[in-house]
């Protein structure tokens, strides 16, 4: 146990090591994999309705200019490098009577609300919002509509940047590379602003802009890297393979890409919570051994999980801890005593 104790002491004393461990523990304790799968499922179901809304809107706004409509749609699908081309070939705008278009768009909108609802549930779970304080079905869907509006504006902005980046190839090498670099930087900044708005507005807990900036910036950079990796994978590994895999490959590629993106979002949300509530350093064996000596961060985390189960406003949940088991080494005695003093403060904030 001595090497493990030394590793535990090292990760508690070094932020660059203890912070990722705390985020990973929080992700596991919140069932982050299941939350990412929930977002993936609703994202998969909602993607085609959202594209239907986009193509229909382009059909009304750019009536008579099919070339420009297709260019804008291709730029939007550039966000999905693995399967964007195949999806684009199967999405068509709603045509026919106004009644048929209205019914189709209503169904599409209802389907698109699913991913926003899943993101709300995920953020409330990550921030340990008590169930008594979570919004009702009407209020939550109004928030989801807000997300669709903000997301639509974000897609419009990134679509314009994608068009700018694609058009840069028409210039000479130096100018084209410069324009592409500027487009990437501005695109990351816009995505960071979009993630910041989502992280702050789609949770029932009041959070400040400063508390969600780290996760928003990390998510924006991670999203750009994910697109680059997907583009490289298509260019070097899947060239000419779409005809072999067909619709099966499109579905698997879409699910895989969405799950990676959803996992990135959940991890970045967990990062915000760990930093805001100082849920580090964690005891290295806390998730694996019931008799592990808990740190102050462990107590704050486990207290929040218990209090998140409060279903009624009149309900009160008090969390106490028994005596810690004797150990040979106590790397952070002062941190433990600080956790005992802060326990009541955490209970009052929930």
C-alpha cells in the first residue's frame, strides 16, 4: 500500500494531477457515461428534424437559389465530418401545402426539443440540483426552445465561417492559410460563447459566467479537435468505403461521433462543477473502498449527491459522517478538518 499512498499524496499536492482525477471521479459518480448516452440518443433522434427545419427555412428564405441553399447546407453538415456528406444526400425540405409544411415543422420541432431536454437533465444532475428545484415540464421546454434559438444562431455563424474557410482555398497559399486560421480562431470563440450560454442558462442552479468559462473554452477547443480528427479519419481511413458500408456505416458513424461529442460536453460540465465547488483533491481509493479516509472534497461531493435527492421543498436532508478509520498516513488532515467546517455551508446552499 505504500506506493499507492505515495501516489495518493502526490495527486493531492499537485493540481495538474489531482484535478483530472477529481473530474474523472465526478464523471463516474454522476453516471456520466449514461448521461452522454442519453444526449447521444436524443441527438440522433433530433438531428434529422433539425436538418429538416434548416432546409425548410433555407427553402423559404432563398427560394429560387438552390445552389446557395446547397452550399449553406453543406457548410452546416461540415460539423459532422464522418457522415455529413451521406446525411446531406437524404435531407429534403418540406414542400406542399402550408398546412402540410406546418404539421411537418411542428413534428420536427417537437423532436428537436428532446436533445435540449437531455442537456438540461444532464446539467442539473452534474450540478446536483435537488429535484424539488428543477423546472416543471412547461418551463423546461421553454428553456429548450431558447437553446434551439441560440443553437440556430450558432449554426448560422459557424456556417458562414465554414463558407469563408472554403472560399479561402481560391486565394494564394499564404492568404488562404491566413484566412483559414482566422476562421478557425473565430469559430472556436463563437463555439465557446455558445457553450458558455448553454452551461449557464440550462441549469436550475444559479451559476456565474466565471464558473462556466473553463468548461466552455475546453469544450470549444475539444469540439474543433474532434472535427479535425474526424476529417483526418475520413480522408485517410474511410476514403471510398461509404459504398461498402452503406446506411449501416452512416448510422454507426453518426452514433459514434455524437457519443464522443456528448462525452466531451459532460466532462466539461463536470470540470466546471469541480472548479466551482472545489471538489478536489479526492482520496484515490474513495470510489473503490468503503473504509477509505475521505478528504474534504469527498465529503462535499457525497453530501451534494445525497441532497440532490430532495423531491419536495419541505423536505430536509442532513448528511453526517462517522469517525474515520485509523490509517498510517494522513496526507491532508487540515483539508479534512476544513471539509467538516464547510459541510453545513454546503447544505445551506442546496
